C-alpha cells in the first residue's frame, strides 16, 4: 500500500471519527451544559459551539502533526499497523478530551449550585 493511500485512509478515518464524535457531543452535551449553566440557554449554546470549535482544532491539529511521525510502512501489514496506531492515538485523545470536558463542567456545575 503506498504512503499516499495510507495517508488518505488515515485522514479520512480520523476526520470521520472526529466529526462524528463532535456531532454527538454537541447534540447530547447540551443537556449537561444546561445544568452546568443553570438553564441559561444562550450561554449554553455559545459554550457548546465554542467547545466544538476547540475540539476540531485540537483533534485536526494532532491528526495533521502526527502524519509525519512513525516508521513508514512498506507492506500491507505494516500499513494496517501504522493506521491502527495512528487512529488509536486519535481515539485516545478524543476520549481524554471528552473526560476532561466532563470533569471541568461537573466542577463548574458544583460551584454554581453551592453559590
């Protein structure tokens, strides 16, 4: 498998996963944010949109930077391993960002409710 095809597959899968996760988090996270922002819909929607933009910037930034790193595969098996490593790292970053955001907004919700 040529590197051009491997890169194209990596970028396509990474972009699809990132956009899919961002869509779900934006749609489903609104309820969580509404509680954290005490039902202030304008603030919730603004923060929700900004989180998606940040999510895209961090993930697409990582995906493009990671393109350069790692041993270049020369066989189909190496290409599959290369792709699984790169995509696995993207998934770990997406998961970590998700849990960090949840922790931050849970803490924010606790502070707001104690005031």
